[in-house]
C-alpha cells in the first residue's frame, strides 16, 4: 500500500474503528490557529480555498489503498483544515462507493458558513466539526480564527448545515483548564450546542503537545461538571495515547514520520504504536531522524514530544 503521500493507515480510532486517513492539505495550512493545536502554529494562515494537491492524485491514492484494506471509515482529516481544498466535494463523491466504507470528515467547521461547502459535505456520512467556545470572546481566545471569520457566522453555518444534512454530526469539544471549563463558558457552550443539535458530542482534553505551553487539561471536577452541564447528549471520548498505527508497509523511519506528522507523540508512545517492532529499533530510528533533522522535539506537560521538523510551536 502506498502510504507516502496523502493517504495513511488504516489506523484504529475509538470513534471511527479502522480509519483510512485522507489528508488533502499541506502541513498546517489552516484558517484557525488553535491554542491547543498539536501540530503547532498555523503557517500559512489562509482562508483561500484552492486545489492544494491534485484531486485526481488523492483519489487514485485512496483507491489504491482500498485495494489492500477494508477500513470501517474513509476519513478526510488534515494536517490543516481539509475543507480548504477546493475540490473537496468531488473527492468525497469519488471515494464513496455504494458497497464501500462510509466517509467521515474531521473539520473545524468554519467554512460551513459557505453554501457551497455545506453542499459538498452533504456527500459525507459523518461530519465531525469543532465547537470549543459558546461566545465570540472565547472563540477568538481559543481558536484564534482568521480575522475575516466571526463566531456568529461560524455557528450560523453549523445551524444551517444541520437543517440541510441528514447524516451524522458528531461535535468535538476540546476542554481546556481555566479557559472554557468555568460555569459561564459551559453554559454558553450548552446553548450553542442546543442550536446546532449534533447527533453526538465528544468531549476531548489536550493530551498531545499544544501549540501554547500554558494549555492544560481541566481538573477531574471541572470535567465532571462539564459533562453534567453539557447534558445527556455528552459522551466523553478521550484520545487513547498510542492507539494509532498499523504501519507494517513502511520502514521504521517512514512509520515514525507518518505518525508524528499527524499525531506528535513521546518516544514511548511511538514504541507502543509500533509494538510489533523491537523497541531498540524504534529508538534508533527516532535518533537517526533527529540527527538528520527530519524530526524535532517539543516539551509539554513535562514530556518530550516528537514532531516533524517543519512544525513551529509557540
Ligand atoms: S486544531 Fe485543527 S483547526 Fe485548530 S489550528 Fe490545528 S489544524 Fe487548524
């Protein structure tokens, strides 16, 4: 299976089972610059939709991967915001087959304010947008969107999508200690969720290296309170560290790069993902990648996380 370009996995995901990832966007091209982004600072910061990589190439790569595996989902998930790809809808329609795996899209949801993007996403089976704030102030503080984006347009776009889309919407909420876990922020979030009416709400906490070193997970008490305030629709899905990865087709160095390009991890987490290989072989591969400058480290939560060299952290 060719895993060198835009397609990776399948990787086990708690929400999506065995998920074949499709990444149509260059590293860290986004219209938000979230304080918790595990890929570091957004660069380039762009609102422009463009054909960042040839859509035909991405679709062909996906079809090749599907000849050798049967994932539970084909998941569009970017090293940036996937809906910035201007032929996004065409690609969904090309990879979705009547008897094939369903298609999921992990998106920040900011472009749902555009009717054409909503229309493109109608072809997906599951859409997983983000909602981390229930007010303009916290939206700006947490997601740090492009200056031409505003909270009401963002929420209005999601509301409109809900009324047009009959598939599943699974909302992702990242809870950050001291930022959106206090009572007023939780009440605002609950009101925003009531407007969008997602089918499921997934509550996440930062466990991978956030762009900003001050970002912390909430306390267990605040987390419990968040679950109560956000109501019966909430079910918590915590990213299980080390759950990703069946990378048998790659060399150990390639597998390490493929992992940390999308999910920065500590050495021991990478060793857990690549548990079929000797730990010493993985350690040596990481060391060689560091020496050659292909990966770097970032310190967060008292741990060293491996990231690709082009990642920029605050
Ligand atoms: S977390 Fe997602 S939406 Fe936020 S900056 Fe990173 S890639 Fe963009």
